[in-house]
């Protein structure tokens, strides 16, 4: 009689094994701002490409509530929209679940599952915990820009802060805070703030100077989140050196005087002989009479 509860307990433990021990894997635990959306990838082995996939909510897999399935990839409508949707890509062996407009009550355990079926074959699953929180976050916690340019910071907030004024402050100096008006706007020569009054406000810093480098706060109500602004020197692109080749020299010819022409070889030889024996006629005649 004691075996039944023990077996049931063991079965529950096996159903909660980490995804890394199963043939389905997913991301780790998530923290999501209230009112925001989230996308979760669920990876599976190639042998499950044609199987039905599902996404369910509950602390125990066998008792969880199915929210969406690959054979019915759009979840139940809420406020005229589908809050949960699934897309299965058998080629990449992954199905992706999208959840929108998350509320605090959406926090809890969720399961990626492949429906294997059969009495002796349990579904393959992986679990993760989603915690929906109220507060603020930023898209990028460090934003950089060159001197003289502009940068934009995106500050996100949960729906509980829609009606609160939004502030942009230099860290450590609350007197520096710039505050939006009733329409969610603020602007001067250096800073522009625009609040969409639903989920986010943007802060644009114009004409950056090196002194603007430092920590800042996005703030709404009692919530704030830090952002670091880094201003870098303007980039200087040196002009590419121009290589010029020296002009090609045209072949030069040595002019020959038209009054001088080369002598034939036998005439030139005779001329040399006369230059080497410069004797007059008398001398030569005297040698002939001897």
C-alpha cells in the first residue's frame, strides 16, 4: 500500500528534471517587465520534427494548463488579441512561443513539450520560470556617441507607471532632473524626452560634449535604472595619400650637323696615314733618288 504514493512522488520528480537531461531544451529563467512581451525558443531533436509541440503553464508538467499547441498555434483570445502564439520550424528543429502583454499573474512555471503519446512513452519536456515584475529597465545600459553627435536612450517601464512623470537625471544629482510635462514631453537645446505613455520613453542627447560622459538615471515614480553615456572624440579619417608617377622621359636624339658626314672607311684610313706622315714633296723625292 505504501508503493503507490512513493511511485507517484518519484514520477513527479522525474517530470521536473532539468531540460538539459531531456531531449527538449530551452532558455533559463526569465524576468520580464509587466506589460512587455517575451519570446521563448524550445529546441528538440530531429526525431520529433513531425510531432505535436505544446506550451503549458503550471508547476507540475502533468497538471499544467495547455496554452498553445502546434496543431492549434494560436492561443485563447484576450482583450481581442491572442496573448500566446507558437511557430514551429522543423528544419531548424525549434518551436518559438511568443507571449504578449504579460501581467503579474502570468508569473510561474512553463513547459516546452513534445507530445510523444502512448502509455509507456512519456512526453519530452523542458521547464523554465517566468517572473513578471513591476519596475523599469533600459534597452542598452551603455550608450556611446562621438562629440558633436546625438544619441538616444530607450527607457522601459511597466504599465503601473504609465501615469507617472518621467525623469532624466545625472546620477548623484537629483537637482539635475529633467521632468516630462502632462503630454509626456520635455525639450531644450541639449535634451529631448518623448514618452509614448504606454511602455517606454526615449531620451535624446544632442550636441554631445566630453563633459557629458558619465552615469545617468531613467526614472518613473520611485523606480530608476542606471545608464552610462560615453562620449568619444570625433573620428578623424586621414585622406588617402596620392601617389604620382614621374612623367616618362621621351627618348632624345643627338642632332647630327648636316655639314658633317661620316667618311667612307678607305678614305678615312688614308686621311689618318697622311696625318701620321706629314712630309713635303722634296723630302719624298730625295728618298727616291738615293
